[in-house]
């Protein structure tokens, strides 16, 4: 057991920390408080820098041109590159690149040619269409969108909800029922957004103002049989694998704004005087900071534990669920306390707290709400008896 | 960074676990629920087994005959050997031996001859006399016991409270004020309990029925100058070093009973049926078990973090305070929930839960109460401004 960062990890962490402080934070002074994209020339400049650092394409496997970095180090990077105002949902405004849809690495060669490679080159955008109006949790049972075989094609009818970026995407993954109820009846299709029968019905606004989700209507959408990703009836396994793996970086990214909020609260408490003494000399305030510190450290170990297990190839479902649950909840508390210590400034758009406060709330629901994580953990504790 | 146990650590953990299950648990079936000692023949038999395993005298430095085991591994052992009824305060009924009074390793050769070596051979017993009726926390300021020089002797007058084992000890460490107020005014004396002027005034009973503390009265106790441990005025440093180092194993010891309590609760929840279904099928109960699981894992990582830093020679004051705070608080919660799941059995002396429940409560006060740990953590977060 060795809980210290390797020399290489420390170098990378320091490099990313410097990048955020020197390149990203200054830009935010001139951006709208809810901004989540940079002007193209600034974006290109930052991408050039992450490429120089050898850190571009963090979500991409090394064999497709991504940097050869393990999950633990990626988690450490996520905790750093999210330490700014837009950091929770747009870490460094996307300058570290990303994979798009990890499922496509399992695609056929023809599918990779048509969809994966153009995405990696930045030419095409994708969406991930799993959730429906009937609910996002427990998708194996919630999916009602239906696909019926018709010769060499499938005809799909239904609706999808909470789908990010479908209005700007060129193609996407759509999960539909091709068989009976439950897991074995779901198949994953790659569909193109310009095909007739695919419609973005409306934008779904949330307390997060920067990006929106969409509702999609699918009416007699015809999809070639060759556009099935994986096996017919194998859709749930594809979705589930993503959900499980995605939890680790998702949890790690919650901690960046948490760390930053805590750091700001410590500094502010030492400057702000009330009733003749700085806030930092009041034990009530001190203990709020102590709780911040403990929340963050605990969540960080849970993230690193899950990442280490995933890196070693050990089972990590429980660990991924715990880190997602704890990190999203803990970061929410830390941001709330830090906002409180800042008083009126905490709720002003001058500082990033109010944006973090709104956005972190979504993290307790997105990628499986806290209650579903607990359900997963309980299943693993108690054994196979629970479904 | 490597979060997994080494092969050697895993071997040791497995060995200690087997020892607890095969040797300790069966003995407890025939012991009083509050016992904290074994019959001498059982004790000697088990000590011989521990010596065979090479694990006797765990915290004794190798130059004094102890096995050279790092703090992380010692914490792993502490977590295992606390997993039985008496395990919190009498882990494996002390058959692992142990030095306890680490200060004496800094003694003069003559002092070692007279006190340390007989203690390590098991011939002499020892007490640690720091706290006073004026309070145990912040001892540098609370100590009122006074030592006045008289030729080659010092004359001590005062009272000590909460001193464990003083009524059975042959000698002990007494901290007394030789100078002005504050840290530099405190000196540590080695005193023998048969000397005139040393009196155990009463046993102090607590909610822990196995053992009691004592109150000590010192009336013109004469101590030779050569019995000063360390330097005149250097007593606080000696006490403080012990307090800080002691926090890590003290924290680790809390984890064992929490693991055992949770394990029992998981098993019982599957067996006990109410209203037509086992408790384990009720989501309210499941989430209690999920909280147990998360808190146990959090305790472990915080202890390992502190132990790793101490092993590496890095500063670990904040980490040890966090570990002590969280382990004592969280283990209390785990024991409480597990007791609740057991219903009436949870409070019966048939099971160890009621003893753990009483004893774990003390851990939030002993070795520095939770509030002092938070004070220590806040001081480190906010810098030197706080005292």
C-alpha cells in the first residue's frame, strides 16, 4: 500500500493546476457567468497547450490516439481541471478533448469508419439516447421505445427525454425495445439525426443555465440492420457498462469545484471581519471548514479506491457507486457551506458559487441518482437476492 | 500510488483474522460479558501462539525485540484483532503484547534498566499520569500539580484524574508544573507507586464496566532528580508526541468492532422476518447497511492515509486528528445502527453490541475529544493564527 502520488502523477497534477490558474481562470473574468464554450480562437489556443502537455483526448483509449494514462491519473486530472467556474460541466471548456461515446470502441469496423473516427477528428457530434419520459433510472425496465424489424431495416417509434446535445448532434445511440420486458429485450441502434422520423421536440431547461437537455420524438424512424451496435438484445449491457465506468470520472469532477470552493472559503474567512474579529477566529466557522476538509478527503479516497480497482481489473461496481454517491453529496455540502461563509457574495454572480450550487445539485440526480447508487451498493452487500 | 495490500500484509491480515475466529471468539462464549482478562493459562497459551506468528510486541521497536512492522500494517492488524466482544479496549485480551509507553524509549540507560526492560519482560506495570481534575484537554494549560526542587529531589503535590491502571502499576509517568504557565513549565517524572506520598484515592467508574480509571493524590511525593524523563520543562513535548502518535492506532481500533457489528447486522437482516419478509428486503434497512458500509470504508482510508504519512516521515498531525475524529464518531454510528437492526437482541448481554455501544462512546472523549480534534484540524487549515 502506498497512498502517495507517483512522481509522474505529481508532475501531471502540478502541470494541470498551473494550466487552470494561468490559462483558464483569467479568461473567465471576461466571460458570461453561465458560459460553457470559449470563442474558437481561445479554444484552439488552449487545445494547442493541452496537446503540448500530452494530455489531449483524455477520454480516448491510447490505441485511438489518446494519451496512455490510467484511470487513477485521469481521476486526479479531473479533480484539477474542474477547479474553475464552468469546471463542473465544462472542465477547461473542453480543451482536454474527449472520447464522445465510449461504446463506439466496440463497434464494427464499418461503424467506426462512419461514426467513431469522424468524432475523434472533431468533425461529428454524437448524443447518447437512453432515458425516456417513463424514467431514466432502471432503464432495462423503463424503456418503452419500440423497434420492429422490417426486412433489412428496423422501424423505431417512441420518445427520449433528458438527452444532452441531440439538437447539435450528427448522430447518436438510441436504445429501443426489440424483445420482451427487462434487460434481454433492449437493443442499441446508431441513428443519424437527419433521417426522417427523428425530431427534437423541445429543449428541456433546468436550473443549470449553460447547457440544455432535449426531448426527442421518434416516428417511424427507419434504421438499417447494420446500424445495430453490438448484438441484438445486447443493448442493456452496453448501456450498463457505460453507466458503471462513467461514475468514476463523474465523481472525480464533482470534487474540483469542491476543492476550489473550500480554498476560497478558507481565504475569505481570514479576511472578512465581523464584530471585531475575522470569521476564521470563530469556532462555528472553523468547524464548517473542518467539515469541508473531511468531506473532500473522504470523497477523494473513495474516487481513488474505485479508480485503482478499475485499473487493476478488479470488480469495481460497488466502489464506483460509493464514490459517485459520496462525491456528489459531499461536494454539494462543501459548496453550500463555502457559499454560506461568503455571505452575500456567495449568491452573487460575481463569484462562481451560485453556479456551482445550481450545477452540483444535478450531480445527485445525473448518472444515477443517489438512491439508485444506494440500491446498487445494497445489492452488492446483501447479495444476489435483490434485483 | 498503490491502494492494495501487499502480499505480506494480506498474509498477516488473514493470519490474525483466523486467530481471532478460531482462538478468541470460542473463549468468549464462556467469559463474563464484561471480562477484559483471560484465565492465566489461556493467556499464556495464546501469547505463545502470537510469538510463533512473529507478531508479539507489535509497537516495540526492533532494537528492543519487537517485530519491525510499519504503522500501516499495525493498523491493519488492529482492525482485525478488535473484532470480538472485548476487542475495543482489550483487543485479543492483550496477547499481542505491546510497549504502550513509547516515551521510555527516550529514557536514560539507567532509567531503561530500571523501568523499561522489566516492563517489556512483563514483570512491571506502568501508568500514564497526565490529566487532572482541572481537565484532560489542553494539558499544557490545565496541569496544576506542582513540583518544587529540594536539593537532589523534587517534591510533588497535586491530583491526577482518569488514570488507567494506577492501582495495579509499579511505576508511572507523572507530569507536573516546574515552571510558569503553559507548555514550557511542565516536566515529566518517573515515579514508583510504593513511594510515600503517592496514593490512589478512588476508582472512577464509567459506563464501561470492564475497567475503571483512578484518581491519584500526591502529598509531598519526593522524586529523585535523576527520575526526570527527558529535560526539565520538556514534559509537554513528551506528552504531546504520545498524544499525536497514539491517535492513529486508537482510531484503527475503532474500526474492528464496526466491521464486526455490520457483518452481524447484514447476516441478521437476512434471517429475521417481519411482516412476511426478511429485514434485508426493506429499503429502509438496506440503506442503514449502506451507510454502515460507506462509513467503515471511509474510516479505513482516513486511517491508512494518516499511517502512510507517518510511515513516510511526512507531517501527519492533521491526518491523525481527522482519523481519530472520524473513526470514533463513525464507529459509534455503525454500532448504533447495527444494534437497532438486532432489535431486543441488540441490547441483550447475549450479544456484544451493548458492550460496544457503551465502550465506543468513550472513544469520542478519550485521547482528545472530537472537539479538540476539530480544533487541531482547524489550526492546520487556517495556519498558525490559532492556538
